[in-house]
C-alpha cells in the first residue's frame, strides 16, 4: 500500500510488524518476519530515512514504528512537492518542442477506456490553478467521466473557483440535489438551465475534456460497461467556441442557491427557493424539506409575493437581481 511513496513490500512488512509489536530489536524483528538480519538492518535504515521508524533510547538498538497518521502524511506531502516540481519543469520541457512552448500539433486527443477517462478527469482538475468550468447533465452511469465531489471540495478549499451549469434534469437524479447543495456551501457557484447540450470540463480556460457517446439509460443507453471515450482539448478555436458556449449558458442560467445575506430569508426559505428554481414541484419540495405540502404552498406564495413574481422562473430572476441568489 505504501509503494507509491517508494516503500518496498519487504519494508512495509517490517513497518507493519513494528506497529503490532510496539518496538523490537533488529534481530527479533528479523526472526518474526522471516527475513535475514542483514537485510532487516538495511530495510530498517531505509524506513528510518523515510521517517516511518525511529530508534528508541537504551542499551540495545531497538526500533519503533512512527505514528501512521503523521508519518504517511509527511510522505504524501513530500510526494506532492515532487509532483509540483515536475509540473514547474513543464515549461522547460515545452521549450524543447519545435517552435517553443506555444507550438501546438493536433489540438485534440481521444481518450479511450473507463480507467483512462477517470484518470484524465482527475488529472485535469488537479492541474487547475484558478478556475474549473463544468457543464453537467445526465447520464452518470454510462459515460467515462463521473463527478468527483470529494476532489472538488478539496480543490475549492485550496482556492480553485468552480462554476457549474447544471441541466435541470440532473437535479432529479437520486441524491444529486443534496450533493449540489453541499458543493454550494463549500463555494461552488451554480446555475441551472433547461437542456444543457453536452458534458464538459474546462480548466483555467486552457484545456478541456469532452465526454463522447454517453446515452441516458432511460433512453436506451447502457447502464454500465460499453465504450467510453472523451476528447481532450488544447488551446484552439474549438476550445474558444466551447468557452463561449459555457459563458452563454451561464449568462442565461438561473442562479441555483440563494445567499444568506438577506435576513428575511431563513435557511428553509433559501432551500425552497433553490428547489423551486431547479423546477421541483411543491410535492417534491415538501419531501426534501420535511414540510407538509400545504406549508410549502403557503410559503412559496409568500416568497413569490415578496419577490413580485408570478412564476418560479421570475422568482429566480428577481432573487438574482436583488442579490439573494448567486
């Protein structure tokens, strides 16, 4: 399990044994794991250099395992630093290409296979420094790029901005509305549009990922398996066009969540407004908020009256204009 940090399987065996034993001499440890004393001593020194074991004070040389939560976290940080240094070297390598760093060949590449697509999707987000733009729509079971909510939360905590345009149908998927609400609380700026034409992810306005061939299982598409492909895009007129598409959808989208700035709109009211903007019926809002349908109807009438709106769409627009929705 520690191989990504340069720890061999034999070294990990020693580390595990020390975690169980508490501390031990090299000779006792070699006997317990069935390794030669010479190799055990060498591997203990390697583990010590990596910060996974420490020598204890006493007459005889003994070793103790370092606490896993701290030791492995240090290894993870060091690995991340190595990755960052490699990324920083990208410009130097790019300069070796004919024409320099800005030289481009074909501005797109087809990524095939579910594992390759998942890996590329993760890499695309991890490479983001400032902003990630997402167009989100169903299906979620039959294409090669699935939402990675935990990763998004981590990157937003680091300061990466996320703007997402959700198709209204995506919010009908089980559990999706709650996930979107969680992302909003963490800082995602979200809007909803009827009929988002495609899925898309663009990082720092300089690279994009476009899933291909995804079909909704409700429309005859496979629920799992089957070919999974995406197009990875570099700076090009095609990427510029997709950026323009995103900004166009963003401009006409309805902000999904209301802001806590308005003292007259409590937590339940903000959630109700978000559900209404997303197109949920009163019955659906009642189920999601735990209120009775009659209470939802009464509060929605009061909310629309306060906003001077005759329809829920108008309520969303009025909320946006008044700064209640972002």
